[in-house]
C-alpha cells in the first residue's frame, strides 16, 4: 500500500499539487514506519520525499528536520562507512 502512496505522491508532485503529494508521502512514511521500523530504507525514502516537498514549497525548517532525521537513522543503521 505504501508503494502506491509513493507513486501517487510522485504524480501529484509532477502536477504541482504539493499539498497532496506531501499528504501521500506522509501516509507512506507512516505505513512503512509501522511495518518496517524507523531505519528501514523504505521508511527513510518516504521521509526523504516528505523533505523534498517541504524544500520545494519553501518550508526549509521542516525540510532540514526531515533530512536530518533521514541522515541520523541512516548513520544509526549503516554507520559512517
């Protein structure tokens, strides 16, 4: 189900409907987090998409927070190397 949300989010993104895209990416992130946990690549990819929408819409503080969370979880899961 989350992969459909990601695809739909990308469609909204391409149409310029960023609020709808963010909603779909948020929902995909929530589903993936529940199913796989916070450090799973699918969860982190969805969160990065949320950050991309925030960046695109000028919500730089939220974007930075999301990107920092992705980086933190990636470092936690995979280390620096």
